[in-house]
């Protein structure tokens, strides 16, 4: 798969909002108009990209903290930034006011949970694993794990399902990652008589579904519409 990518709409403007994500030694940069319609999308070496906009984190560890515990000092993690995930629940991390991609993944998973109230949502890229659990439509677990291999990814995901007890009734697994990971993940789940559904993306622009790293870009596009980080 070709890693470099460029799309530019005819209505592109230098005044559009720009967000960027650093991964695989490249920058993934999107610009959007005031209605969050994608006007340009570029994936290339950072030396070839002039306008980078607001950087978004994706592999930075975090804690999810209820509002009533915000003043507590979290164990083992330095925090300087907080942002609202949903009313009463904050995503907290060291980010110097940069947004975190987990915000966008959370919004997508929560939307899916309206149709599948018992949900295990798994997102993966380059050994970074987001695991989210919804029980009876309520968000009950979210975390970032560093998985050294597929076996660890399976362990972290299914342990979360067991710890939250969503496995005690019928639940649905959704996975979003590069296709080779999804295929291997599915093969492992088949041996456990489990199955995963795969994320289906909206067309963010005409050629989007042929672009690389859609499991990153799809969430990057949503970032300007999400909560702005503030001091912890």
C-alpha cells in the first residue's frame, strides 16, 4: 500500500482549520472549512508539508477521571491537560493543551453503542491499543495499552470485556485498524468462537476510501468539532 497521499478540493482555502497527526515517520494533515468538510488531505514526510496546524496526540497515555476526582493526583502519570469526554467525565494526560485522538474514537464508539448497548470497541495502530467498553449503553471502561503482539492485544481487549462483565450477556466487538491486524485479530477470535465487526467509514471526500491510514484520518477529521483541552 502506498503511504503518501494528497487530496485537494477546488474550494480549498489557506484560512481553513488544519489538524495534523504524526505517525509512521510522516505527517497526516487535514484542512477543513467551517462546516468540517475536508478541503485537503496530505500524508507525507514532514519536510514536504508546510502548513501543519494543530497537532493531535494519539500514543500518549491517559487517564479517564470523573469530575469529582479531578483534584486528585493520579498515580504514575504526569498530567497537565484535561478535556471533556462527556458530561462529568474527563480525559486527562500530558499534552500541553493538544487534543488526543482518543476523544474522537470515544465519540464513534459511543455512537455505535446506541445500536449495540453491550459493546467492546478496539482500535489499534503500531502497537497502541484503545479499548472501550459500553454496558447497557453506558460507558464503563476506556484505556490505552501498549501491545507488543497480537496475543497481548487479544488479552487486553477480552480482559476488559470480562472485568466489566459485558461478556455475561450478548455483546458485540467492533475493530478499527489496518486490515492485516483486523484479519489476524479475527482469526484469533474465531478460535474462541467470537466475531468482530469492522468499522465502515463515511466518504469524507470523493477518494477517501482509497487513501491509506483511514483508521487514523477518519478520526482526525472530527477533532476540530470536539472539546478544547484546558489546564488540569
